[in-house]
C-alpha cells in the first residue's frame, strides 16, 4: 500500500514535466499566453491604482488601505494562478472525456480517477501571474513595514500561516470546481462551467468588509457559511496585511472556520465525485 501511495508523486512529476515540455515546444505561443495573462493583471492593478487616487481605503474604517489591499490582490493572484495552472484546464476537459468515452480509459488505470483527471494537464503560462503576485506582495510588505506610523511587523506565525491558508483557499476552490465538473456526468456536457465558476468566485475578489446592509449581509452569510468563497482570500490576506491592527477574536474564529470549511469541502466534493461516477455509463454501453 505504501508503494502505491508513493507512486502518486512520480506520476504527478510526470504530468508536470510533460506539460512543461508541451508548452515549451511552442515557445512563441507560451510567451504570448504569459504576456496575455500579465496584461490582464496589469490592467486590474491600474484600475485599483486609479481607485486609490480618489480614496485612501476601500470602505469606511475597513482597514483595507492601498498597500493592505495590494496584499489582498497578491493573495488573489496566488490562489487563482494555482487554480488556473493545475485544475481549470482539467476540469474544462472532463466533459469531453465523458462525451468521447475517454473516461473509460481513466477508470481502467491503476490510480485514483479523481487524481488522474485533476492533474493530467498543467497550464504553465498561468504561473506568470503567480510570480507577478510575489513581486506585488514584496513591494506591498516593504511599504507596510517601513511606514512611519504603526509599521507592520512580520512574525514567524504570519510566514507559516499565510501559505497554509493559501493552500486552504486552493482546496476550497478546487472542491467547488470538481463538484461542478462532476455534474457533467449527469448533464452530458457542461459548457457553462467556466462562466458559473467566474460568477461564483468573483465574490472572493473583494474584502468581506464591503458587504454591508441588508443585501450585503445576506451575501456575506451565504458566501461565508454556505458556499465558503469569502474565506478563500480574506483569511490569508488578513493574516499577512492585518487590517485594523492586531487580529481580533472574529478573525481567529474566521481562520478556524476556514480550516473546518476546507476539510468539509474536500470531503463533500469527494463524495459528489464518487456518486457521479456511479451514474457513469461507459461509451460501450
């Protein structure tokens, strides 16, 4: 059993290596895709720079000032780039595996089917946003730690917890994506996967403090405790940027909930995926 588990790492390495070789075989296209991804990020950054030229923070007394929000934006780039690199191309192709009958071959392989369809393709150009996020995060943290009033102090806890909660955010979004992809077994083709994914995850791109009032509080509750999208970026960004000073009890509770939500989402998505496979009829049937 231990040797079977150990085999997953060589298989994953093979997927990563083959995808990189495939992408670099067409280098012009590779660099064009990288430039396209970066241009979209730069346009968004320019948009937020324009906003902060008219206001000092996003929302009154939210604590999300210019460089705190850029930490938030960097966190968004990290999580979205990992999703687009490892999971989005595979989720989009899942419906084609069902339609063409190629899912039969995946089911016959001596490896977990969910693992196989989740990692078989890696879209390396999307990692350009990840490296841009590193640059943006470094600039933002330098400004926060060198500001004259109440400078940010980076602690070992922040350095450890930040990447861990980024991983939690990736797991939550992956769970949502694999559930949406699994519906292709029941629906036949799910071409609206990417559109629905964009609509849902758009709520995670802004601090939860902006959701105020009747409708805002309702959206905040639904996308925090029902579909935990808001904790994906907000928790790691709060840990690193620390808006409104030291972490409050509500921030600690939100972080604990993010861990529980991560485990719950992974277990639920695994259950849905297995349930969907039971309804699958092979191409020969």
